[in-house]
């Protein structure tokens, strides 16, 4: 990926997967009739995202509180003292008389079922930050996500977020990479492990696993065994050959590969470290007329790896044109523009990402560094502070503290 790996949103609570895509026709109207005003900034998501969630549950999130307000929600990180001071007098009076209810953010999300009572608060990590934590690149994290080895706690605007339980799984997989095991070999051995424990949905997460010397063992008591005896998965064995659909001359084939088959083939080539071949296969997807924003994004990534920054820039632009909610494409575009020396345009790209999603910590990080390059130290300071607020445990937090002179 072209951007410098950067940290995740500091989203709070364990949010159910794909809740942002729920529609009023498929979701209980748990907020029917409610006109909701915010008192302070939400900790869990941006205002734009909250509007969608509230609407999906039958309510209305107001721009400002007024006499029609029925519910006031305090952001979880907003101090209770003086929280109502900025509300209109009519709303303050309604609160005092009990006609309007004041709740905190977590109470609202519990009401609509977004927060698990037992799990409570959880810090979430983007692929970039998770990759930095376990010392692999974010493309590898995306690969493990696609294959189901890592399961996100939620997805916000196409970007998966992983909780700390997934860090443990990622560390085990990363141990194999650090031992010199190829990604293709890891896939092969994960498939073998799944066959050995067919009733276990996620062996790395649910079984007692030991990774040592590039090999996986199942732990049983004091021994490293499998149900039928000792298990030794040899990652040094020759890797299986992954069949790739023939795309050089599709006209000669009985059935030309579909766009999905081409995508799968291109991803296998990219994950195997062959970006040039992957790009050639992906051109078939672009010619099929079925290319979407994600395809444009992945082509841009391949072009970046091949050093064609100008072409990568245009593909990121196309991804955004096809899906203006593709925040990751905006951030990557900004990073490519920086490398091309288009610093002001890069600044605009980062600001565009933040206009859509103010809680995008990595955009604050990149914007802060870019503003410093332009000599706008005061503006940069604001974004360093926001970055630390959103991702205080990030590997880049120390750099931010240094920039702020803390």
C-alpha cells in the first residue's frame, strides 16, 4: 500500500458486523419517533455514520437541538459537567421537567443493540495498525481477512476494524511469516488444519495452538499433539501449485473466465509477489465492464508497487469517483500525491477524507505531517492532538508527542 501505515479509529464498544449497512426495512424501529440531539462529539463514530445508524432504527439525528427534540445524547468522552450548557433554553427546560431524556452514547447504542453488554468497551485496529503491531504489511492483513483467518469486529465505510482478540490470531500468523514461511504455504497449512478440526470454525482462535520454528502444533495437555496422535505441519514442504485461470487468450477457451475468476487469479498473483502479472490479469476485469471502486483501488495499489505513481494517482481518482465514501482511497491518493510533489493537492485529499470521516486517525496523521512540510505548524499541531486522541496507543504516538513537544 502506498501510504505510511497509520493507526485506527478509537471506536468504542463491540459493534456488530455490517451494522452500518442496515436499512430501515430490515431493522427494528427501536428509535421510532425519536428526534435526537448530540451534546458533544461521539466517541464511537462520526456524525455522518451516526445519522445512518439512527435513521436505520427509525429515528432522526438533528443538526441542532430545538423544541422538537425528544432525546439528548452525550458523547462518552464528554464531561458531564456543563454538558447541557450549550443547549437551547427550551431544551434545558424540557430536560429539567423530564419531557426530554438525557442519555450517554453507550446507552443509546445499547438501546439499538450495537453494544454487547458483556463485552463492553474495546479498542479497534485498522489493517495498517494491526500490521504494524505484528510486523507484517497491511496487504498481508487484508489477505488474511479475505481468507477468513481474521474476523473484524465491524466494518466502517469499507474499512475493517479488528479487536484485540484478533491481534492474538494475527501474531500467530505473523510468527510463521517471520520464520520464513510463504503466504501460499500458510494458506495450504491452514486448510490442512481446518480439515483436522472440521467442527472448529476458527482453529487459530478457538484451539490451543503453538507456533514454533515455522510449524503449527495442537496442544493437548503437556504434549503437542493432534486428536489422532502428534501433529507436525511442515511448512518447509513444497507448496502446492495454485491453478490460475488462463487469461492470455480468452477467446481460445471454451468458457472465458468471469470477472470474479479474474479477480481471484489477480489477487493470488499479487499475494505471491508478482504485481506485474497481477496487473495484466486485472486488466481483464477492467475490460469486462464490471470493474467497481474496489477494482480501481487494487489496480492503483499494483501500479504503485510497480513504481507508476502517475497511473496509480489516476486509478485512485477513479475509485473515488465510483464511490465517494472510499476513505482509504482518499488517504492513499494523498500519499501518492505527496510522492509526486503535489503537496497542496495531497493536503486537499487528506482534508477530504476527514470531511467525510473526522475520526479517521490515519488521515489526521498524514495531514499533520503534510502541514508541517508546508510550514503550517499551528494547524499541524491540531491534527497531531486529534491523532493522539483517536489513537493514543499507536506505534506513532511517540512521534506525535515529540512533534507536540510533550
